[in-house]
């Protein structure tokens, strides 16, 4: 078959024992290709065999390696043996493509003669990261052999026309270390064939007389941690006295002889069985009989980015898994039940012992995996940007915390199925518990779903949906005045079953209806159904801390805590709203008044919605931030002491929880103030802070916040956890983009996710953040800059003109570092001569009108004007006479709910952690708008009144320190990690091809940033995140191209 012959080269395992390679062989053969394989022999294998039409040429395997120097001998041998095998395959029938499977990364030398002489192309199928593999065995990162392996890997990349990666982590390495274009790297995941690898009836004889069976399947090398599994058995059998547990180890490898010896040494021969390499039928029997699958791979440089086939196989057989914690397990759909703490033999043994009698179905994983993949060959999937959902542990000591999520349908056909889909989609916000309640309404039904994180009242009495005497509630949030409401209700004769705030809310609704809403102090979004009237009410908290998304369908509706839940349920029935995307380009987020899908909406803060069985819909506003600010402007300004008491009271209430609580601590005023107050209430409380790699911080000219955070922690006895932010940005982009629901271009979302992930791993369910203080008390530089702009406009134009010209010529960065002061000066001059509203908008948004019109399709000019008009309408929609408070009100209505509260909720929930914001509290907000602008900005200092309040507890060095940044080293990321991806998106991205973005304008942003003339890093970051979001959104059925005409220019 000329031109259709592929020869696959693999060195570390024989075929068909190498399951991934064998699946590739079968898939290629089924597609009409002739397939040959060159590989080592297994025990008893012939030198040549033909299996299912695949021609396999085998050579004698090299002996197992025990010393570093033996790698050189193995590499030399493998090159010669592979070259001879390729020659044999060539003689039989010429091939046009050689697929090289590593390790090692020197096999390209055997392929090179065929490439040079006959034009054979090479595809690199990267099974392992060889430098990390070496490091995991010998712990010699940075050594000469390690560097040599990096060079060998780069040579393989360079000679390959295409790279096949096993997951997104490997793809990111190929793009970063191998400098491959994104279009030249394809992720192909391997999984078990569901038609063959499925459960059957257990075989009791395989337990060898024991009650419980643990199983391990896979390679047994020094880096695989199988010795840990055996030592865990020693703990189970000899320490915990569990003689009823057995372990079967399926597979073989370098470490197998030493593992057998260890088993004998630990007196476990009666409890541990080695099968060696087993046929499929034996594997099926053992996996169907086992109670637990083991993934003991220790955390190291290789395992941290690798996806293990054995984990997927355990899933196929519906086995719970005991595993160590590392990054790829958090990024791939995990087992239905997975304990994941750092790996020690004692902890592993304890988890196996606790888990050995429980099994969970794999249906949840199967749905999530199937929804985001398409088959490339049996048992393999090709990835696209999707979310990573994770279920929790069953171990109470290590239960993964997850935030509450709500979902439901009202008079929508197939509502039960849709509600289940939506509830599953917000599973990362729950489940300490999960539930769905159904009730017939006329010819349809109401379905209420819930995922629960137990924060207050961990007992079943707080379970949801909660039904009592004709009312049913599904609720996400926390009430900080629940105790006062409860006392008032009890005084009126209400009897409570438990202590949860859910029950307080339900009884408050029963007694006061919508009039209860202004009484609530907290963060919440909920739906309550009245069986007597058939009415469904939805409500959201006053300031928009908790989200609630709604889709109207005929006379009914659907709602959920996250937009992705509605997208998962309704798929192609939702269409991308091009005006919302234009707004996201302007702001780098979608304002709360808009939604990324045309058919969806966000329930506005401080409002409720009611729908009746006849389809009648009513809406109401129970709390208006504008009205509160206008009333407060006529009240006496708060003293520093009064403001301190209000903030302290709010902080005290936000610490109420029956689970561990910690704080964000940047070392700035807001987080330090709250941490000091929290430490007074909870001595020894933990706090989390971030730092960046030194080279990144230098390049970005970032201030050193760590020293301030350490000072605060030491002064107040706080246990400080420092986290270095050096993420694999390419790896995180698909996950964080889906997690955020809508296109949000603030990299602080990554910081929040990583901090919350670290807190969650330490058992913390609740984090307290200083968010909101800058918006309410004029703490951002833009507030001071806008006041300075008013004065700057008084300077004669003849003086201003040369200043503009001089600053315009200055570079914002050199090749090694950024110039922060120049960036600030350029930004200031971009709005300093505009009117008040336009200046304020330009001081924090991405583009002026001309730049935005130049960037998007000409057909979207009307959308651009709509978005700009909407900002002007919000800014001017008040009767405040105070310039500073007008800016603060606009921030509290636009910036706070649209960006900061939005990304904080979604990124913390993706890490399954609840974040509370004491400054975003109705009492604090009222006090903030009682304060006059002259109290907030004094001289060149913002938040002055809050600083005065904080001096009662904080030292002056912290109170008056320069403002820090909760951001990320974007310029470093864009110039290093993301440069190839930026080029791909700008040159041939979906947004460019659809006509939404104009290629020439986007390319100009890249050129300006690369030359250092302008800082466009945030613009380009948002374009990349918008591209990822749009790819994911349109793959579900919505398509912007139906709304935008014209090609990219």
C-alpha cells in the first residue's frame, strides 16, 4: 500500500504488551494503513510475528538499569537495534512515516538515515518526559546527564513533523521546551476500551481466602511507588491487624525482583501475589473482584504531569482508588472515589483499610469524560479545552471541601434529566451531599437540585433541597445574621430541627416572604418553591457576591449557580452574544448586566424573580446600591473608631463556621486588617500569601509583598503559608477558562485558584478575603489618577503637549525588565484630558472607542457604541455630588460584581473552597458611602478613612505602605510561556477566522508589545482567554459566525 505504511518504533516495552502502542496499531490498521512495529522482545517472544495484520519486528531487550552510567550503554544498544529493525521493515515494504515512541529520546538517530535518504517523515509520540524520568529515578535535576537528556529531547522535537502528547501538560512542554507550534502538537489520550474492559461477576477464588482484595496494575519501576503499596500492606496486616486483606500486583518491570524480596522480608507472602504480565481475561477477573485500585506513584517531576493508564482502567471497572496527590490527578477526571493525600506507607495503608468495603459507580466520570472528547481509536480520546471536574474523598478526615451549588427547572420538558445534568456540572461546589426534589405543577414539573458544602451545621438536618410544610428551598450561601433571625423567629413560635442557616432562611421566607430579603445579611442565591401556589421564587444577595444564572424557556425557566451548567444542559440552544464579547474586550470581563449567551441572564444583585404556573413572570428589587449610596451621602460621616467597629463586627460574623477558616494575606492594608481582626477572634489562624519567581518579579517590576505579609503573621501569631506562583500557564488555561464561566481576562483568577487549592489540601474550607475595600474606599490608583487628571487639565496645553510627546517615546520594557513608572505614565496620559465619565472608563478599561472599533468586525460598531453608552448610563445614574463617591459607586456596580466577585467565586469554587468578603457587607457598604470623598483621598493617599480605622490594630508601616498588586507577571508569561500560543491565536485563531477579531489590529498589539513600545500584555492575555472560552462555547453549539459577517483582514 504505497504511501500508507507507518512504522512505529518503541523501545521500553514489547508490543502488544504496550497497550497504548497496540491501540494505535489497531486504529491505524482499521483506517487502512499498513503498520509495522520495531520493539524489544518480551519473555518467549519470537523475532517476528504478525498480529491482526500488524508486522512486529523484535530484538533482545537490554538488561534492567541499576546505575546511571548504564543509560549510555542502553541508548547505544537501542539505536543499533532499532536501526536494524527498521531496515528489516523497510525490506519487507517501504514506509513513509516513522512514529517514534519514547523513551529514550535518541531513537531519532536511527530514523535519520531514512529521513535524509528517502524523505521519510518522523512523528514523535511522547510517552514520557525523559529528563523528568531521569530526575524521578536519580534526583539529579540540573546535572550533566539531565541537561544531555534535555538536548536529546529538543533534537527529537526538531526533527519531528508532528508531536503526539498524552495530555495537556506534555503538550505544554512540547510548545515551551520544544518550541513547537500549537498546531503541530496533538493531545491523544489513552483509556480502556469500554467494550472489553468492563466489570463482570467477581471470582471469590482470586481473593485467596481473604475478605478484601486490593489490586495494582502497571509497570513496576523504581519511579512507580509499588514498594509503597507493599509497605502499606505491612501497615494494614501487621500494625492494624487486618489479616483479611490481600494485594495482587499485575505487571512487571525493573523493580519486580526487589519487590518480591521486599514482600518476603516484610512477612507478606500470604497476602501479596505477583501475577507478572497477565492476559486480558485474568486482568478482567482480578479487576472485577478487587475492592480498591492502587495508584501509589509518588509525587515527583514526572508523575506530577503524567496521566496514568491504570487510573483510567480502575475507573472502567468502577473501582475506588487510593492515590497520592499530584497535578495531573487534579486535572483529569478522577476516580469516583479518590483519597489523595501525600503518599506515605502508613497513610496509604490507613486509607486502604478505611476504604476497603466501599465501591462507587463510575457513571459520573464517564459522563464528564464522554462529554469533552471524541474517539480517535478504541479506548483513546483526543482532547479539546474542557473543564476538569473532581469528586471528593469518602474519608471524613480528608473530605475535599466543595462549595454549595444550586440548579433547577420549572415547567421545562425533561426537567428531571436537565436538572441532573446541571447539578452534576456544579458538583465541584458540592458534594458533602447532593439531592434533587421533584413536584408536579399542572402538566409539568418543578425540579430543584443541590450540591452541598457543610460549613455550619454539618448534620443531615442541613441537607438540601430542604422541604418543610409546603415550602422547598435550594440555597447557596451563608447568612451572617442567622442567629438574630433565628431568635426572632423562635420568639414568634417557630420550632427548628437543626442549626443550619438554610432552615433559618426557609422559616424566614415562610413568615415574611420577599420582605425577608432586606433582613438578610450575607451572601446568597436561592430558589424557593411554594407547593400551595405553584410559584417559584429566585433571589440573589444585595451586592452580587453569589451568582445565579437563568434561562427562560416558553412559560418556564432553568437556573443554576454557574453558566456552564446551563450550557451543558441546553447545548446548541444557547448562542454566543457578540455584544457581551465586545464588552468583555473593553473591560476584560462581561458586566453583570449582560451574559455571554443571548438566551441567558444573570439575576441582578438585590433582586428577585417570581414565575407562576400560568407563565406569568414578575421581578422586584428589594435593595438598591444606588439608593443606599444616595441616602448615605446625607448621613453623618463615620469616625475612624465607628468604622473600625463596623469592619470588626463584619469580620467577626464572616468567621462563623464549624470548619477550618483561613485568610488571604498579601501584606497590604485590606488583607492585613482582616487578618489581624481574625487572629484576635481565632488565635493561631492560618493565612496564605503568594510570591513569584525572582526573574518574573524583576521583569514585571513587582513590589516585594512577602516581607509585609511575614511581618503581619509574626506580629499576630498567624501561621503563614507561602505559595510561589509559577504555574504551567498553558496547562491551566483550558481549566481556568471553563471554570470562570465567561471570558474573564484577569490573571488574578489563577492566583486565587492556586491559593485556594493549597488551602483545600490543608483541610481549609473557608477563606476570608479583603476584596471590596479598594472599590468602596477609593483605594485603586485610578481613583487618585482621576482626581489628578482634573488638576492636570488646568495646566496650559502648551505645557501638556511636550509632556505627551516625551512620554509617548519612552519604552515600557527592555529585553530583561519592565518599567513600571513608564507604564503608569502612559496610562495616565491616555485619559487625563477626557471628561469625567470617559476618563474614569478609560482609566481601567482596555481600549478607547477608536481602538475597539479597529479591533473588531465593522459589523459590530453598533455593539461597541451600545457598550460604551451602557457604561455612561451606569456612571451617571445617581444624584451624588461627590466625584470620588461617584467613582466608588460605579466600581461597586460594575467592577466589583462583574470582575472581582465573579472570578473569586468561580476560581475558588473550582478549587472547592468558599471565599468570604467582609468588606462586601451591607453595613460596611453603607458606612463607606457615608464617608466623604475628602476622607477617602487625602493628598496622594487613597483609602485614608479606612487607614485611620485600621491604625487601632495595625502598625503604621503596614497601614501606610505602598499599594501592592494581587496580579501576575503577565509580561514574563506572554514573552516566554505563551508566545507561540499568542501567535497562533492572532494568526489563525477561531475569533480571527470568524471575523470577530481583525487580524491586522491584533497583530499590531503583538508587535507593539514585543517592541516594548506599549504594554499590551493584558490585552493579549485576554484575547487568548477569550479564544479559549469561545472555542469551548461554540463546540457546544453556539456559533458567533451566524452573527458576524466579513473575514479577517
